[in-house]
């Protein structure tokens, strides 16, 4: 569709205006992260620090064992993402392509769980992890120790399969043309083979999409790691950032520096995966 | 790689991560909620190593938990059986903790210790529930009336206001307005249930009945107190408005020279020192005005011990060590709070150097009062705050707001069952 | 042959479902059932739950009848949903249409608009607290600039008074709504973009040849074919809006004067601050019932949205 120069220019102006609104808060975040405390709250606000305090970054990173927190967060986010991709796609394939009794009821139940706020299911999950038999000092009946609390397993398992992932991928799978599968089935390919060699490769875009969503959510997750981990060495980055907020004051300069650093990995993941985005959700059963 | 194999690898990786921990020397978990960088340097580099040196084989793991999440963390750690041995809590906590079995009563330790009388009564009472002691005070914040001597004099007053009427008059005289914007607020008051409680007590009122089972917030004394508070805002217009530094926000109002007086704890002096040190000689501390009695509300944060602790004797040693006068003073110095022990308050350098802080100590000793120990404070402070806000923002009259809340409070207190099953 | 193929399919289905379903059952479905049981108990998380029948639900009913805080939170949540969903979806669509119009630099725009989604909600909320700060914030500064410009233009002394925004009971929720729309824009835009790119070009070209205007093309081609995308975004948005929490907790903690407390904020407070987990669970299931009903209605309305095109 050819657009006139005037129209194109006008559209660019609109989009850029919008983009500036999007970026402005981040510019403030960036500029605050480079200022000394005294320069932060001024009226009128100044965007460029008079004194560029790069030291904020190193000071922020040394305020708590962020290296350790980074490892914890990376393990958590990567594990959750991989397990969601694998297990949700398998479940979604069953819902989308295979016929079995109770399929619709099960699917509706799965969707229904998304409508219950996570805050009230956290406690039963917490108790379940605490009473996990034979772990963390527990006996056969799960008493005596603290089960899977304070461990990566306890952090990861509850989020390993999410309803959202099942929903998204099932919609996507339902839009894939059946010809390839039918041909493969006639050739004697097993269901697992079809799933692995045909469906998954075709679903790269949807998988990349789910991967980015899941990774981002896990990276930014705050409450669950906070409650499950009582040892300092097991905390995640988001919890680590709390150290800059005390009861009467907040170290905005260090907090913003820390936030910038913590946000970078997710941004990188997004930039890497975003090529698949549009193709991904395009077919993702927004058609049904 | 086949999907099944991938699945098996994934599962075994996850299973491996759950492996048990190695046994260490005796470890004490210590949670602190009031801290800044200096505090952490003090605790991590001085106090904890000193304690560990005195007790070989003992390791203290300190965690710094933000107040914003302390409640959740405590609840879940107790529920999970991984509660900290020693932990810091706030002024409203003793009732709830004792009632739920989350704090260990330390009467025997305290009696053997004998240092109880060195503590200010208002601070000590914060840790007492039904005549048992559940912890040691760690830092105290008494409230006072901070005022600008120069502005007061310029407005024609010889001495700071001593009664409500004088307070309103002085505040009005010192308020400067430019259209919708207030240039100088006569009285800096946050919208807070704690301010209401201060006025309530000054008016001889009470929140609870003697047995702590009924609300007395619908009494005339309470309604008058809230009316006065609301009037300061909406009738005399002496409080800060928009365009001024937000109370509790980035830069404090009083220290930005935009208020002539404020009811504030000793942290107000810290703000002046930090943001407007040239004002320091012009700021003085007076008792909060009296109506029927003179009362200074004191909020104390204190250290509690977990009943689940496997090393109670050691936990007690840690608490006693941290509250030794020298160590207590050092800790409070990092945060600019008043050490709850008389000997510590006297010996502390930062206390001796500041005449204003000495004033605070005097007020605390003579008129200090702490919140009554009630298990339901978390709900009460939220509900009370809503009632205060409703009155100040005008959606209810003070009488309506307090009557409504009083009913709620009665229902809440009636729900309390015998603590045996803890439900 | 057909019978054994059917059972083989069933067995494969179960095999595929098994690992994911086992975890899902254990960590999602059973906790939901457990939470439902807890809604009939008094439970402070530390001691065992104590059965009290429907007392929690009765308390909710009384609260709604007397305009209590839960009732207020229902109203606030509805206000939030009505504020963010229609406007947010419309803006996202407009944005997607703009970006899709064949301009260069699409991926730059896409990244920029998605930036707010990538950052943690807590961090975003804190930055916006600065924007809304009554004395140092960007928004009041803009008002000052506008006042100055207006004064210069009209020659009179125009002053738009600085606002308290988050400290003002009437402005706090709209302020949070604005920030949430800002944040969610990129997410919905990306989904719409995908939907738009699924519409074949030849339809638009055929319409152009027939002399259709932009608006006619949008109405006859774009909008109907976008219906499934719209439906998906709508359902996800409703579920998300009804559970809004993080922004409220960080920026206003439900105030001032309960102007911004939402259902999940009430649930959180009751569960973790007041240690009334049973009551919180009851509130959660009331919310569940509401969302479930809304979803059913949505499904009914959206039926017949499938559009066939040749």
C-alpha cells in the first residue's frame, strides 16, 4: 500500500510522539541513576545530571550480593521458561489435536484456574512444599523438616506449568493445517514423532512468544520467591532491590541504577526473540 | 534429542536441586527491618563479629527485610517452621505475636538480667502483653512539637503553643498563602491515625476500654479530638496543600522551610540536619499541646525471640548483647533514633551533641506513653486510618466516621477467641 | 481398525498430558480446591484451619449491604476495568494500525512501545510515583509550562494549580488507570499487529480497486477479521484488570480514603497483614464467580464472530 509522503510524515510524527511518552519515564530512570542524591528531587526537573555519578552503579551492585541473586533469578527464569515450553506444548497438543474423553471439561477447568487470584493459592502450595516427603529433613509423611522450602525445586515446580501457556499454544495449534500431520500419520509416524518433528518446528513463533512472556514474568516475579526463600543466598534480583528502601527513606539513585541493571537481561531476551513475535501471534488462533 | 529424554533430564535436574543442606556450626537467624548503609556496616562489620568472637562456634546470619514485606515474611517463615531466632518488629506487634505464639516470653531471662529499670517505661511497655515481656526495645521515637522560633516570634508569640486553642491560633498566624498555593503552612500534619491518637490521648480519651474488649472511639473525647484534627485541615487551613513537598515523600515539608510547626518524632531533627542545617539553631522542641493531660506518644521498635528457636539461650545472649548501652547507642546513632535505655541515651555522642534530642528524651521520660497491647493492631490501624481519611477528606463527619468505625472495632474485638487454638 | 486407532489416540493423549497435567493438578488445581475449602474456615496460616461454615461469605454479603470496604473495592475494580479496557484496546488498535501502515522502522517502534511491558511493574510504579509527585513531578511541571504558555498567549496571568494526584481521593484512581493504560499499550499492540498481519493483502487491494475509502475498508474488512484477536485480548484483559494489585500496593496502598483499594488488594491485606486467610479466600472466590460469569457472557456475545472470506 503506497502512502503519500505527507501521510507517511504525519504517521511518523504521531508514532514518535507516542514513543516519547513511552520512553520518558525510562529516561528519568536512567538520568536519576546517574545523579547524586541531592540532584534528584528538584523543581523544575533536570534531565542531565550536573555531576555524572557512574559510581552509583557499582555502589548499587555492591549493596547486596547481586551476583548471587542474578544466578538464582537466571536459574529460576530459565527453568520455568523451558519447562513451560515443553510441558505446555505437550498438553496443548493433546487438547488441540487428540480426541479423548473429558477433553472439553478439562480444558475449561484449566482456564478456570486463571480466574482465581494467585494470592490465595500461594498458601496451599506453600504448605504442600513444606510437607513434601523425604526432602529437606522430612520423614515419609512429610513432617519434621521444611520440605522443599528454600530450594530451587520448591521455587520452580509450582510454576512449571501455567494455564496461560496451555491456552495460548492450544489456540495456536488449532490453526495449523492438518495436511502435514495427516500425511505423516499415513506414513506411520507416531504421535510423539508428529509432535516433535512437525508441530513444534512449525510453532517456533508461538513458542518464542510464550518463551518471552514466561521469561519476563519469572524474571520480574517478586512475591513467590520472597515467601519461599528465607535464606539470603537464595533471594532473587527483585527482592535484592528492596534493600534500597527503608522505612523513612528511599535511595532513589541506587534503586534506579539497580533497576536499570536488572531490566537489561529481559530487554536482551526480548530483542533476540521479537523477530518471531508478529508471525507468532498472527497464527496464534486469534482466528478461533 | 527425543522429547522423552529431554523430559527425563529436566526432571532429574530439578530433583537434584532439592538436595539437602550440610550441617553447620550453630546458626542464629537474625532479621532486621530498620537499617541503612551505616547500620549494615555497624552490624555486619562490628557487632556481629564481636558477638561471634565471644561465642565461638556460633554464626549469626543477618537478613535485612524491608518493612513493606515483613508481615508476609514473618507469617510464612513461622508457618514453614523456618522462623528467625531473633527478629525486629514494630510498636503494634506485641499483642498479635504473643497471641499467635510467634514471640517467646522472656520473663525469666529479664529477671535474671536486672537491666529492666534502665529502660524508659514507655519503651519497655511496648514489649509487654498481659504482664509478660516478649522482647527488648531497640529504638524509640517520641513525638514532639517542632517549631521555628524565629517565625513564632515574628508572629508575636513569646512561647510555643501549649493548648489546642493556642496551637490553632499560632498556626493560623504563621500560615502564608498565595491564592490556591500555600507558601508556608502553619502546621505540618500528615493524615495519619497516629496523629489522631496523639490528640485523642491529649483529650483524655482512649481507644479501648480497660479490658481491651470494647472500643471507646465513639466517646465525646474522641469525636472532639478528630474534630480538632479535621478543623486544622479544613477550617483553619493551616496544613500543607498541593504544590508543596509531599509529606512522607521525597523532601520533608518542615525541612524545606515550608512549614512553621510540625508534630513529628525526632526524625524531624534529622531532616533539618540533612536538608537545611542552617535552620538547626532556629528549631526547638516543645511538648505536644495538652488539653486534659499532657501525653507524648512513643513508638518503639523492638527485638523478639521466636518460640520455635532451637537456641533460645543464645538468642537471648544476642538480644542482650545488642541492647548493651554502647551497642544500643551505636545502632540508634546510625538511624537517628532515641536509644530506649537511659544509660545509652546519656552516653551516646550524637544525643549529647543535640539539645533538641535531649529535649525529646526529657519529654519521653516524663510524659511518654505507648500503644496498648492488642492483638488486632494490623487491622485496627488500617481501619482507623480509613476513618481518619474519611473525616479529613470530607466524606464523613468526624462523629459519623468514629461511630461507624467504633462499631467495626467492637465486632473485630468480639471475634477474638481463646488463644489456645490460635484461630 | 477404527476402534483401536481411537484408543491409541486416547492413550497418546494421556501420555502427552501426563507430566504437565500431574504438575498442574498438584500445584494449581488442588491448591484452588484447597483455597475453596479454606474459604469456609478461619485460618491464620500458622495454626490449623478451623471450620466456620459460610460465615466468611455472610460477612462479605453484610459488607456489600452496608457499603463496606469490600464493596468499595468492587466498585474501584470495576472503575479500573472500565477505565483501562475500552480505551486501552482502542489505543492499542489505533497504534497497531499506524505501525502496520507500511512505514519504516517498525521494529524500533515495536520495541519502544513494548519497553514498559518488559520492565517490572514495581519499578514502573515507582517511576510513576515520581511523575505524579505534587512538588517535583513531571506532570505538575507540565501544568506549570502550560500555565506559562497560556499566560504568554492570552496576556492574562493564568495559573493551573498544581494537583496532588495520588494524594487526592478523586484523582488517585484515574492516575493509576492512566499509568496502567500506558503500560499495557505495547502488549495489546503487539497482539493486534499480529492479527493485522494475518489479513491478506489481496482483500484490501480488491477493495481499493472497487473504490472503497479507508474507513469503509476498515469497517468491512479489517474490523470483522480482527474479531477473534479482539475477543482474545478482551478475555485476557478482563482477567488481568479484575486482579489488578501491584500498582495499587506500591503507589497508594489502597488510599487515600480507600479510593484505590481493589479486590486483590483487599485479599492481600486480609491474607498477609490481618492473617485472615479464610476471609481472603472467600473474597477470591467471589471474584472468581464474577469473572466466570463475565466470561460466559462474553462467549455468548462473541459467538458467530467467525468470518469467512474468499
